[in-house]
C-alpha cells in the first residue's frame, strides 16, 4: 500500500477517535477511544474509499491489533480495478 493511502486510513480513524493523539500505522486498535459502533463506521468509510469488503467476522475490533493490521487486510482483499 502506498504511504499516502496508509495516511488516509489513519485519518479516517482519527475522525472517529475521541482523543487527540495522532494515529499512525503502529497505533493499537485497543488504544483508540472508539466504541464498536464508531469502529464499524470507520470500517465502512475504509470500504468505500479502498473498494474492499470486510466480512461480518472482521467487524469486531478485537480482530485487528493495530492500524497496520487493517492496512494488511486491505492489501490482501481489495478489488483489482
């Protein structure tokens, strides 16, 4: 994934995070101040932006340890245009 795309994903999660710390690819999902509903909203934005589908089992915050794990998931599952 390109660096600017990784930054876009971090920016999406910053929109939903309730604290003011900057989010990086190393940020732990458990450190984000978001609930499961906000997590799903962020994932929906990621799905739209990157043409990827997160199956229901991947909508659980505990599935991903870091933002980098989400980026890796997108790299493996995004549609080829």
